C-alpha cells in the first residue's frame, strides 16, 4: 500500500477511535439529562419519530386484519380500552389525566385520531421502546388485541354519551384475573393478610 494511502487510513482510524472515546466519556460522565421533562433536541426527536414510524410500518406490513366491523368485537374492545388505556390515551369523557402531562413522548389522543389497524395492532401487541407504551401482548392474546383495534376504529367521533353507553354494555375486562391465576403459583402457606377469599 502506498504510504500516503496508509497514513490516510490511519488518520481515519484515529478519528473513529477518538469519536468512540468521546461518546463513551460523555455517557460515563452522566452529563446526559435522562429526565422525561427534558425534551430531545429537534434532530434527535425527528430521528426517533422516523425510526418508530418506519419500524412499525415495516413490522406490521404482513399482518392479516380480521373483520373489525363485528359489533361483539367492538364491544369487547370498548371494555378493554376503558379499563387499560384511557389514563394515557384519553376518551370522549376525559380531557386529561394525572399521568398524561408528564409522559414523553406524549401519547396520541385516540378519541381524536383514527389509527391504521395493522400498525395499531402491532404497537399494542409489542409496545414502543423508550416510550410509556407497554407491550400488551405479554398479557393479552391476539383476539383481544384485535378487539381493541376494532374499537379504536369507532372511537374517534364518538360522543361522550355513546362512549358511556358502549362501555357500560361491554363485557368486563377479565384478563387481569385470569392472567394472575394462571401465572401465580399456589400462594405460600402463611397468613393470608386478611384476603376476603381466604378459606
Ligand atoms: C402508560 C401510558 C400508556 C398506556 C396505559 C397505553 N399507552 Fe398506548 N401509547 C403510549 C405512548 C406514550 C405512545 C406513543 C409512543 C411514541 O410516540 O413513540 C402510545 C402509542 C400507542 C399507539 C400507536 C399510535 C400511533 O399513532 O402509532 C396505539 C395504537 C396505542 N398506543 C394503543 C394503546 C392501547 C389500545 C392501550 C390500552 C390497551 C394503550 N395504548 C395503553 C402510552 C400508553
């Protein structure tokens, strides 16, 4: 290799090593503000938004959407949504919550925006990294998640009264109890702490 080319590559290598050391030193120094109340810079925010959008779109592309107009499915989804999602995503009877103002990124108000069914299913099932959106697939089967998606298609534009009515008619959200029973081993034998169902 000619000497000039060699020193060029050595220069590039040295620059890369210096950069890596600089990044590691910054990480180690603790100077980065991890607080959710310290917004990203615009370029970082734009990068993260684009990565999230492209990722969800790509991962959701091959999903097969069931019939979302089935009224029973929509009804089931209403109960699920009311039980688990309104604190972050609001509803026609809620304009704010205690948790929502402090969330970063802000969850979309799903009673205003209609989400794409495939992308919504994927985001609900898998959650979204580095945001407050949980992976509901850890505790819910696909059919239940599709019920939420079905409901989300109807939610934008629903009046407060329509929302109250459908939630009142919805089957109760039983997944929590079922999940807890299936997952929890027999409780150890000690004082039941006054649990109402003891003995
Ligand atoms: C603790 C707060 C929290 C809860 C509870 C929560 N979410 Fe989310 N959700 C978020 C946040 C934050 C985002 C946005 C993430 C982002 O922009 O990167 C999000 C994003 C979404 C999206 C993607 C929207 C889009 O525009 O791509 C859907 C769909 C969604 N949530 C549905 C639900 C459903 C259904 C439930 C209830 C089962 C739920 N979420 C419960 C915080 C929450």
